[in-house]
């Protein structure tokens, strides 16, 4: 995989509290220069961008982040409001506490309602459901994926980055074994090197979410050579 194709699998993520309008413009420049797949930023960030810029890249935001404990109705309303504002994608934190508590039917109902109601309003927008796989045992992961298979979002995302560890190869391998083939995997959480990202892609991840995108793409260029973007 060349570095252009690799960059097209990266969701460049910046969800820190210190985001400023100047920093946001710098992030946009990086995304456009390096042809990253999308830019993931806090909900309010899009209000700082001119409409002409918004249409040049794919913008994503997070919903009920990072713990996913908001009522389902509020998650749907927040996601639809974000899409109304111009976001192209939403990464929605599911209530993984339901899985940990053995309330599997409630979890299934939540993710189905989220996906269904957003799709009714925005059938062409990208919906990612985040499950904190870093705190799930194998049985709990299977139950979560069963619900995801039923809800049929565009992506299942592995982690918020707030779990006890980062996403590892076994996470992606286990997810891919039970996740419906048409649902893609976004691996995120603790991904800071090119080799780590490539290993996760080889294991079955379709997209990598990382705040270390610039470091990773530089490693790719150093190792793989040819690249048409700008450092």
C-alpha cells in the first residue's frame, strides 16, 4: 500500500480541550495536504470554518463522548444536529455499561434506534458506533457485535481512547470474525506508529483513528518512499 492510499484510511483526530480556531485551520491544512480520509473534531469546531472550507474535506464529530451515558434520544438529537450543521460523519459512543451489566437487549435496542432514526433523516451520512472493546471480555464482545450486526451502522469503532489500553491486533481479529462483512471496522485508541496502523489494517481494520496522523504519515513516507502530499 502506498502512502496516498494509506493516508486515505486515516481519520485525523483532535479532541483535546485546547483546540483553537487557529489550530483547527492548521488541522484542516494537514488533512487537505496529506489527503487524510477525514478530520474528527469536537462538535462546535465546524462553526469556526467557512462553508467553502467545509466542502473541501470530510468532517466528523463525536456524540455522547467519551462515556456514552446520555439517553438514547439525546444521542440521536445530538447526532442529527451535528449533521444539520454540516458534518459528514458521526462517531457515536454506545452505552457499553449495558453490556457490562448483562443488559444485552437494552443495548441492542439502543444501537438499533440510533442507527435507524439517523438513517431516516440522513440516509447517506456515515454512522459509526463506538464500543469500548478494551473493557470487554470475549463473551461481552460477541454480545455487542451481535447488536451491531442487527443495527447495521456503517462502521464499528473499537474505542474512545479513554479505555485502560489501546486497541490491539486481537481486538480487530476477534471483531472481524463475528462482524458482518458489510460493516467496516475503525480501529482507534493508542495508535501512534505506522507499523502499528498497518498491522491493524492487515488484521481487518478499514480505517485508523488517531491523533498521531502527522507522525504516522511521516513514518510511512520514510519507509515507503514516494508521496505526492506535502510535509
